């Protein structure tokens, strides 16, 4: 059965047509989603949502505009990009990231360090704390931080430099 016939069946609510369509395309849809989002669990969600949308909009499919597989992969790609945008826009709590960086264990010195770093990051302006954590923990360059936060390179450098200087003062760390 052709993809177009399966989509026509899906448009009428044929669950068997949907199952056949999913089996035929699930590997490619998941593979595309994974290549865009990079996280297997998120890629599975994107793939599932792509098939749900294909099911809902099967009646709108126009074979003159694209092959069914192209139509489905376009849906998948758009969903994956939307997921990336949402994940990028989630606020980053530098204090929570600091806690992950210095995960406490049974060593009381590490617990004390974690609490000190968390408190010091909370004392910084949010923009500086985020820039410092992205730089120190995640190893991003000032240019990458500027691009991610959509700020000029000079602003990113200033936030990192000023944030680190304030952290040194707060934590009473010497430069040497």
C-alpha cells in the first residue's frame, strides 16, 4: 500500500493504516528527531508528536506539493526545532547549576564548598552568574555565550570577567 493510500486511510480514522504508516516511517522520523535534538528521550517525544500530527492532519495532505515521507519529515523537523527553541529559552538557574557542579557527597568539606559557591552565585547579578557558570562549568567561550544569550561579545566578556572578580571577592580567593 502506498504512503498516499495510508494517509487517505488515516484521514478516515483507519487505525490499521496509521499503524502501517508508523511502522514504515518510525526509524527515519526518530533518526531525524534525534539528529536535531540530540537527546534520545526527547527525540522519542518529538517522533510521537509528529505521528500524532500526521494522524490529525492526514486529510490536509496534498500529494501535488510533496511526497508523504517528505511531508512527515517536515513535520518532524519543525517539531524538533520548536523543542530546541523552548529548551533554549528555559531560564537557567546558576545556583542550581553550581549545586550540580559540586555535588555533595559524604565529604563535609565538599558540602560546605557547594553551599559557599551556591551562595556566592546567588549574590551575583543573574546575568553575571549565568555567564560565569556557562564559561567555567560548560566551557563555553565568550563568543558562544554572546550568541546563546544574544548579547554583544564585549558584553559577554565583561559579564564573565566581572562575575569572576566578584566571586573571588565573595569567596575570598586569591589570584595566585
